[in-house]
C-alpha cells in the first residue's frame, strides 16, 4: 500500500528503519494536501514552516539514535476545536475567528511527546453540533467516497483527511457520535474512550475550565493499532488530578476472535436501521461465527427508549453552556408553536437546555443505574456489537435547523437526529467503543460497526477492531486519491 494510505504505526516504522525520512514523509503529505484537499476541504489550517522544522529535528534526533516515541516523525492533523499554539481555535464560530491560542491542548502536547509532526487542523461544524461538517468560516467538507455527501461530524474533516490519505493520524472529540459517525461514513477507525480516561484540557472554547459531561476526546486512524498507540499517548489525568491518581487501563490478551465473547444487537424497536447497512453488519456477524467467536444475540436488560430520552436531556444539558440564549429561546418558541409531542427531539432539546439542577440530579441517578446494568451485562460478554448510526453517509443538507432536516432510511424520511440513538447507547453510560470498516453498501459507500466494551476496557474494544482488521476486513482507500 502507498505511504499515504499506511497506518501511522507503519509510517513510524518506515521512518525508524531509515527507509524514508520524516521530512520526506511530511513533504509527501503536504503535496497530497495541495493536490486533493481543494475538492474535500478537510484540512482548513496549515503551518508547513513549523512542521518542516519539526520534521528536520526528528531526522536529526534519529541520526543520533534518539527516538522521541512510537509516532516519531508521523505527520498529523488535529480537529479544529483543539488548541494548538499559534493557530485559531474557532469551533466554526465567526465570533471566534481571531481566537489564536498561545498554548496547545494537553492531548496535543502528549502526542507531540510521542513523536508526531503536527502540520494542520481539520474542519468541524458550528460549535461541533452536527453530523455534518460545515461552518461560515471554513465552508463545507466533502466525503472522499462521494463529494455530494457529508463525511460526518463533528470530526468530519479528520475522517475525510484520513480516508483520502492527507494525514497520518488525527484526533477528534465525541459527545454525540462525533468520532464514531465520521469514521463510519468515511471507512476509517475511531475510538471513543471511557469518559475521563483522556483529560480534554485545551479542547475547549475560550474561558472553559470544567470538563463537559459525556464528552470525550480520542483518535481516528487508518489502522486499529494506531488507536491504541494514540490512546496510550493521550490518556491520563491532567496536572491537577494527576497528583492523586494514575491510569492503568487493563490489557486485552485475546489472540484471536475465538478468544472473545461477543454479544450482538443490530436492531432496536425504537430506531430503524437501513437494510443495506444491516446486511453488512450481518455479514460481519456471520464471518465472526465462522471464525469460532463466541457470539450470540444479547443485550442489557433495560428500556432503550428511556435511555435515549435521558441521553438527549443530559446531552443538551451538557452543551447548553456553549449554546447562545437566543438559540434556546428560538427553539422554545418553535416547540411551543408546533405543540407538545409534535417534534420529540425538539421538545427534549428545549428541556435539556433549561433543566433545573434538581432534575439533572434525578436523571443522573437514573444514568448511574443504567451504568450498573451495563456493568452486570459485561460480566458475561467482552464486546457488544451494534450499529454506529442508521445509514451510510447522507447527502449534504444545510437548510434550516438540524432538528428540521430528514434523511432516508429504507426509503422513508426520518429525522436526521435519529443518528443520535446509537451514539447515545454507549455515550450516556460513559462506555468505550471503537468503530472500524465493515464493507460497502450497494451504492459503494463505506459503513462501519460499533464495538462497545465495559467501562475502562478500552483496549478490549481496540483488540476487537485489531482482530477484525487482521482476520476479516480493514481500511480500503477511496478511488480517485491515488
């Protein structure tokens, strides 16, 4: 496979073995950005000068026998919402166009210690609040598999850049599927870590000090090994909590798919999934069975409709701090004009944005009851396999409010917010999950699986993806980006 479609681990290995230099690798990726990024608009900020200096330093260090870390010399981009010293961090908001930070996010600093050569930032939707990636500052990002479709959001630029071979590795954030949805839409890998495993310091709006409920930061990549390398580099407490506690994620010793107990939940009465996508997931289940995996249909005993309701309420409560008052009032007026129950997501969105703290505490108590139900379930299973969303990548649609837009599932129009169901299934209860490629729909669009693991068992989810990649299916490059 060409250099630009190799995993970050493979690229780092080539640099360590002196088969290619860090500066040659960087120049290769920069040339690809110049050639292919105009049709994608995935990478929206570059600092080639600083990156070249860093790459030359990496080569000089290697010449002296020094290896900075497991990603020594690997060209990297990061989601625009991460602070990078000297770069604008806008979250797609024109009001923040001149927000140039002097410091970098903690995860960025840690990845640089692992050896990466950071050269750019990737596109996002306004305030990271969409499963598409477009904003008034940087415009729209296209899916490399079909330019008329979205690469997902909010880490859509990250996934598109990876799929097209414009970067070696990337990092995103996820509160509503924002790592998982783009990985699924673009045919790459992503990890949503256990909540709290990676301190998100510096992946934030100006003035933000508290870490948001549900929200996590994590890697996207072209290979499952990269997810673990990046997780090890990024993870751990910040400088305050790190005084008292250290992270020790359990390893997964599964040597093959036969060693894993895999529960399967491909359907739910509260969320219809497109048949083309289900067929690919079922093909994966059949392949797992043929390889001797311990596999069966099973799921935690709980009310998924109530879980989803709690998720939307707490999701919107968590994002309310960055939501302008005028937006909340507009939504409140729209909900009142429609009447109660006419737009269930809108009703929950308004309620969540305006929750009393006492009501939040009651919902949080219910949430922790659900966490215990999942913990009991995972005593018998290593992985819970389920969909990422409801369909493959959808056409661009920027009209109106997000809650007003529709997508097609099995030929029927459904609210675009339906995609949040499978995102919330693991997000609400803080569980880790990986997304990896599973194949293509009849129209040639990539789709992925979601592999959920028990709390703190991030490396079990990664191991599952690694074994799927090794034994069944992995990343396939899109055509037209040779």
